[in-house]
C-alpha cells in the first residue's frame, strides 16, 4: 500500500486544509472529489466543505486578485485539493530503486519500495522514548523538540527516556560508559537522534521485492518480499535479497514438481 497511509499526512498535521476521509470502499458523496485510490480503497476530499472553509477563513491562491469572494474561495479550495493530491501521488510512487541481477541462468528484478503500512518507530517498536502527538503547546520541562511543521510540533520526553534507558539497560556506542547515568543519557540521546532522522525523512521503512523475469525481461508470477526494513543498511539488504531469491527458487522448484 502507499505512503499516504502514514499518519503524518498534511491534513493531519497542518491547519488550513479541506476535510479528507479515511481510506474507504464507499462511493463518492455529493460535493466530494477522489483524492487518491489504491485498488478498491479511496480517500475523498470534501471540496464543498473546503470552499466554505476557504470563504470563512480567507484562503487565497495565485493570482490572488479574484473578482469575488466566491471565486477566491473556489480557487483556493481547488489549489488545496491539488496540493494534497500531489502529496498522495508522490507517496504512492512504487519502487524508488530498482536493479536487475543474474542468478545462474535466471534473472531477477530487485525493487526497494516505501513501506507505507509501517507506522512511526515509536508506535511500531519497543525501546523508544515517549513522543507526543502533533501539538501547538509549548515544550514542557525535560522535553526536546523532535520535529516541527509551521505551528505544529512533536516533543520527545528526554527525561523520561533517560529513566527508561537506565531501567531497561539501553546502550549505544562506544558502549563502555563510565557510569550507568552516562550510559542512560547517551542511549536516550541516540534514540532521540534516531527518531529525529526518521521524522526528517533521512531514513524510512521499506520493502524489498524480488521478482523472477522471463526470457523477455518481463515479470513472471514468481516473487517474494520482506517489509518493515530500515532503508539504511546495505549489508542487511543484501542478506534479505539472498533469502528472497532462495524463496523464489523454492517456488520455481515447487512449480516444476506440480
């Protein structure tokens, strides 16, 4: 599925956007526009509602000197829809890296694909400090700003993370810290930096897909994949690719035996 399943979509973290539905299989309602779709699932943009918001809140867009408030509101809502549609389209791009590799007499296509079904690290994994939802409040004592987007911020509970690190034995390079307090502090700081880099798109979760190619270089029906992989770590990626090729070979053997 696409990266537009992520919870940090513009309409979730920013003010000033029209209402966007959750993924759904229902039909489009009057006043809605299809924002994005993936197989049977769709997301709808409440265009009629966005026009009302634009009129009420004074949204505007180029060329700005619209002859009436109605024209301005309609154009601004359309610009908002297009902005969100482009975001959805970008997030639904399939493979961001593709290679073709030979394996004996066979050829495989290797694809790296954004894993949009994987949530934020602190949601999906244990061993992280507490992270706030997007908020407009001020930073509390013991917190650090993890990410920000205009007026919205996410905070990392650094003081709480140090306590967790001390309690649960977190560690980080160079590992031989002189005291438990130094180890806990360094480990919490490493966790903060790891999450900060995810928030700033310096790394992401991906899936690796291996597909057998036929004699014409076209995809066959044999493939294997693994998801929820950190985008960094070429050595581990190579291990995964080797395992997925082996799975494909087993599928080929099973097919021949049928």
